[in-house]
């Protein structure tokens, strides 16, 4: 009977099968790691973002910016010529027309300004802009119309969706003499919205003074006089506030400062 040679490798032994299985698992593991690494690199690779689009300035904005610059420098005729030329070529640009009306008004050409404003009123189908209503009211006031008329235009300006705190405050300042409670409400609304100009502070300060709210009046009027140092009305209100608080020395110092800053006040 033939004996089996233990060194015979003709057939697969248990150790060979185990080794083959181990090798297969190792290869699968390596392949999995390579796939995972590829995914990780793909995820972590920086994504090139498209360069931001340049914001182009429209012809309208360019013309209006230039016109405003001219107006700030007192060159109203040049601004009017620029806007007139542009509006003739682009008659549907309401913002440019409105700025033309403002430039004409600022130059004292009220009749021409009203023609521009009335033309806008006739042509607009959408809700009218707050600035348009306000300019209409200003022109009516300069023309000497009764307050009942031009105040309705100003009130309409405050009702528009694009009305700003500046519009609310200016309306309150117009109401200050005859309707102080409404004036305070409008100026307070502008103040709460962040407006801190001298006119808003002065109105709120004067009404606080009238109501014996002396600490609040002092705070508001001191801020107002810092904003507008050459307004004698603010200095006077501040002096009155200090006197009512019994601080006569400070009141005198404020009055002297006012005279020095505005000798003709």
C-alpha cells in the first residue's frame, strides 16, 4: 500500500486555502481604502468659484450721480443741462425726471420745475414716489399756496412705501408750530428709525422742554447743537433749558458761546 508523502503539494491544503482567503480580504480592504481616499480627495478638493460678476452702473445712475455732484457744488445750470439732455433721450426714466425737477427747484426756476413734476404726475401709472409728492408740496409752498393745500402733498409723501425717516422728520418739523403733538410723533418715529439730524433733535428737545421733561430736553438739545452749531434757535432752547434747571452759570456760558459762533444771531 502506497504511503502519502507529507511534502507533496499537488493538492491544496488547509493552509493554502486560508492564505488565499486572507490575500483576497487584504486586496478587498486595500481597494476599499483607495476608493474611500478618492472620495475624500474629491470632497476636500477646493471648488473653484466663478468670479463675481461686475456690477455695471447704468447710464441713468451715472447721469444722476454726476448731476448730484454738480448740484452739491452749486453748479445747478450744468446739472440741469445734463439732465435735460438725458431726459429728452430717455423720457421714461422717472428718477432722472424727478432729479431734474429738484435741480430746477433748487435753482429757483419754480415754474419750470412744476412743469416737470406735473408731467411726471400725468405719466405715472405706478404708485407715486415719496420724493415726488414732497417736491410737489415744496413747489406749492414756494408759490404761496395755502398751507391746507401743500400740507396735503407732504402728508401724501409720508404715506408712500418708499417714505424715509427724513420725510417723516421734515413733515414733523412743518407741524411743529400748529400741531406739536403730531410733530412729536413724526419726529419720534424718525428718531426711533435711527435719524439723528439737528432738525429732529431740535423738535423733540423743544417739545420735551415745553412738557418740563428737562433732562430729556437737555440731552436732545446738546446733541442738536453739536450737529448744527450755527443755528441760534437751538442755542436759545438750550439756554432756556439750563435756566429752568437752575443752572444759570451754564446758561450764560451757552449764550456767550452762541454769540461767538453766530455774532448776528
